[in-house]
């Protein structure tokens, strides 16, 4: 595969103040080699892989860029991107006020664009074909290409933000249900049904957010509550088990010993 790089004509239109793509290209990067941006890079870099896998260290963030994915980075933030295996890498520099507005959050939060590599490929392919034919890329074409690329990446960013907001609301509701009703909740499916989620989806979402499964969190709530009840000498172990949401005293004892190391 031959490396390709296209440098656009100097910006000279009002459009270019909003969005401009001075450089884009495609490179073959052998395994374990670094992926550099062009010298004198300005604005933001968008790097994706058409084939192969990259590892990225951008500021304090580490991530893996699989085939078809892309990441946005600021040329002013320290970064290192390295090929884990032989890769076909696509890249574009974008600058202007639209780029600043749409990509600043992505860069700050280390957002990985799952379909970004495919979007890059689709947007850059006609430009790189023109370069192979010996045609120049005028500033207007570079501006339009930058707008189109940014719009598609931004659409994913908005969807991700909406998904994160919905996930946060679901988790807030789930935690409220569990904290208020842990002793009477029949099972995880009960909570998932009330959130209108499948049980599997709820478990994955909860685990990603809380670092533990919903079952583990429920057990933790029950154990903490049972400790308070055990301080009351008038309550039997069976009564404590029932009030804490355990099926019987024997099962409660096993779970309690496993969680606390006490009998």
C-alpha cells in the first residue's frame, strides 16, 4: 500500500474561518511503530484505523483504537499513538471555530468515536483519489470536507451525550429503588422491569457505573442494615434475616460470614 497525503491550498474564504482541513492522508504503519501527525500540525488531529489496532496515550487518557474507530486530539496536548499490529491509518487535521466548538469536549474527555474510522475513510477517499490523479485540493473543497467530517462526528457526540444522560437517570432511579426497597425486592429482573430494561442490559449498565453487579450492591445494603439490627438483643437471627431481605437465617449466616468474616 502506498502512503498518500493531501495538502490543501492556503485558506482564502470566509468558510475556512469556520472549518478547514489543511492536511489529510493515509499511511501504512508497521507493528509497534508510532503514528505521527504531519509536521507543523495545527488545530485538531483526527486519527482512525481502516485496518489494524492502535494504542493511544493522549494526555492522561489511555485507549485502544480498533479497526473502524477514530479518536480526536489537540496538537497542543502530549500524545503518543502506536500500532499494535500492521495498520492502515487515516488522519486529518481540522481547524476553525466549528472544529473548536465540536471537538473541544471530545478531546478533553478522551472520547473514542466507534465509527470514526469509517467516517474518515468515506470523507477522505474522494480527496485522496483526486490527489492520486494529480489534482489540487482548493480551499473551498477542504472547508466543505471539514464541515462534513465534523458534522458526522458531532452527531455521534450528541448521541453519546444523550445516552450518558439517560444512563445517569436510570442509575439514579435504580439506586433509589434499591436503597429504599432492598429488603422486599424479589430479584434483579424486578428492578430491570421497572426501568424498562432487559436484565442483561441493566446488569451491564450498573456494573459499568458502580464497579459491582446490582446483586452485589443489594447484598451490601442488606448486610449493612442487618448489622444495625443485630445490635438489638431482642431480635433473633431469623428475624434479622427476614427484616434484611434474606430468605432464611441459615442463608443469611453464610452471606454475613462471607461478607464480614464474622459469625
